[in-house]
C-alpha cells in the first residue's frame, strides 16, 4: 500500500537530461566556488542557479531554503577538505611533521590555482557569523574541531617518532594551528600572495616543542 503520509518536495521536479544526483552535486560545487570567493550573506542564489542551468523553482526540489543549501555546501566542503587532510596527514611514506608541510604546500597550490581569489569556506563563514542563522555557528565549530582532531593525531604520531617532546599538548597545538592558518589564508587573499601562508607555517614549525636529543 502506498505511503501517503510522506511530505512532498517543494519545487518543480528536475529536467531529465541530468540525474537528480548530478544536479545536486553541481549545485553544491557551484556553492563552494561562489561562497569561497564572494561569501554567503551578500550572495543571492540567482548566479549559482544560472551557472548550473537550474530554474529557481527546481532549486527547492533539492533544498528547503538558502540556509539549508548553505549548510549542505558547508558539509560538502568539509568532506572535500577532510579528504585532503587525510591524504596528507596520514601518508605513511612521510614523517609526521613533513605531512603537515605537505598539506601547507597543497593548500598554497590550491589558492594559487585560483589566483588567491578563493579562500577557506569555514574562515569566510566565520567572518560573517553574526549575520548567519544560528545553526551555522554549531556546525562551524564541529568542522573546526574535526580538523583539529586530525592534526592532533598527526602530531601524536610525531611524538611516537620522537620528533616532538612527549610533553607536547597536541590538541592545544592543533587548535593554535587552525586559528593561525585561517588568518594566514585571509591575508593571502588580501595580498594575492602565498607569502602569509609561508610565514605562518614556517613560524609554526619553528615554534614546535621538538624532542631534544
């Protein structure tokens, strides 16, 4: 017997030349591209929808609101970024501390590829947090906590390799890294240069509590 109690989706159903999954993925990708360069609050949906040839009525087939879309874009960006972090920070072929500099080099290359016009979505949203709906604050904190946990695990590996002092507080060091890194990304966008990223990563690495021989 058909279930008639399920809520109906708003909006027009999608065209048939692309699957619903393809269209949703394209919307999320366009959202990442737009919000990493222009921000969320001041950016309307029209340009995003035009870029993927989706009518506004069909948008609501996928997302209940701009807020729901923004949170889904954030989740998509987090998944992409965690993949990059895991690729770099868990690379068994590299010493633990070299994995961190590998991440910095890949991130620099990514910013340079877009001429330093795109920043970090998490950092961008954090700068406009007072303008965002309440659910963004909790989600951003959760994303940053996840990134910190990944870096702390890498730093714990450095302790196991006797590269860092056993007394090193890896969670505190990881929190410090992301606070500084987000500022460096902002400055790199302002200067359109990788120099702020180099300054930060070099300073962070120089200040680590290395194991004394």
